[in-house]
């Protein structure tokens, strides 16, 4: 019970602070670039936190792991977790927005459900992750760091660029637009999506220079 209370407090501190910060910053954030870099940052942070957990497990240095875990939660809500809900609303046209946003959200929930079903059966060093004396959380964080890198790769390749390059003059704030205006603007931009098209587009840009 004490572990559960501490876990709730640790997660809530980072998550709430990250959400409050992104509410203030969202009008200044180029969506795709911020999502891609936040995935990469989370990948590095998860790997570091996992390594710290394994190094400080059952030692007096556990405070370092707690601090890093709070930073993970802050970064998650400051970047990827929030933007994966904002981007579907801004990308899909009004006619398809609810359906496509629902599919996007359901995919995330399905992934969480699958992981929750898999984790109890995973063993590290002969112990289950849920065992009190298990260091499995550290190994899970290291594994999930690879998932974050995959997230960065897929967001770079497949997500159209939304709310980028729209700043007027020296203003850092993005101009206010309705969802209908954003979806309408996506039609004529002809952005390259997909791994092959993205690499081909980048290669042409380098040759043009």
C-alpha cells in the first residue's frame, strides 16, 4: 500500500507539472518537430532512468531514480503523451475527425492493454516484474527506450507537418486557426510521408544544395 501511494505521488507530480507547462507552451510549439524530438529525448531518458534503477536498486541512492522517474513523467506529458492527442484533431478533416481520432486513441489504449497482459509473465533474473525484490522495472524502462526511438522514427516519416513555419515576423507565437482551417490547409501542401518518400525527399534536398 505504501509503495502504491508513493508511486501515485511520484507519477502525479511529473504528469501534472508537464501538463501545466504544455498548456502554456502549446501555441509556440511546431507539432511534428516537437513530437519527434520529445520521443528521442524520452528514449534517452528512459534508458538513463532504467540504468539508474538497476544501479541504485535496494541502495540508499534510490532518490536519484525517483527524481529521474518524475522527470520521465514530466517529459512524457510535456511532449509525446499530449501531442499524440492534439495532432489527430489538427490533421484529420472535420468530416473524419471523430472517427480517425477515435481509432488513434483506441490504438493507444489497445497497446497499453497488451503490455499490461504481457508484463506479469516477463521474468528478469528469475523474478517476475511484480515481485517486491525484482529489478524488472529498470529493464522495462531500458526496453521502452527503444520503443520511444521507434516512435520518433515513425513520427518523422508518417506524420504531416502541422503548425510549422507559420510564425509572422519575429513573433514566436503560432497564429490562431480553427480546426477546419488547419485541415483545409493540409490538402494542398503535398508533403512527403512514408520512409521511402521521406528519405527520397531529404536526398533531393541535399543534392539541390
